[in-house]
């Protein structure tokens, strides 16, 4: 059984074909970046904080506010995230 998440974060994929076990990192990444609060709570309950903590650090992209939020609730540092290390090594030419 999958968590009760909306299709909001999955506008670009076939939601009905998602495998919530095999694609867990993809789903976590999409929900935390683009889902609503209820979606994020559902994912936290479904996967649990330990699994999310172990997997989300490998995410290829997380928005800055999402990264800060995840650091707070999962008791991690930004430097624990692969996407943060990648952002530091490839800075944008300007900040917006």
C-alpha cells in the first residue's frame, strides 16, 4: 500500500506506474521539493525518518529551503547531502 500523496509533485511522470519501494529516493525527492505539507507528512510516516535519513542524502537535487528543513527534522548537516556538495563545487555566477 502506498502513502496517501497527491499527484501534485508528479506532474512529469505517470503516477499510477510509480513503485513506492523501488523508486523511494525519487519519490522522496519529488515530494519534498514539490509536494504539499500533507504529502511530506505522508512520506515521513510511510518511509520513517531512519530510511529517509539514509536515502535522502543521496538526492541529486533539493531546493535550499527543503535542504534546511530536512537538516532540521533529520538532524543532519548540509554537508551530509550529495546535492549540497555538488552545488558548492558548481556555484552559479549570481545569487538570486
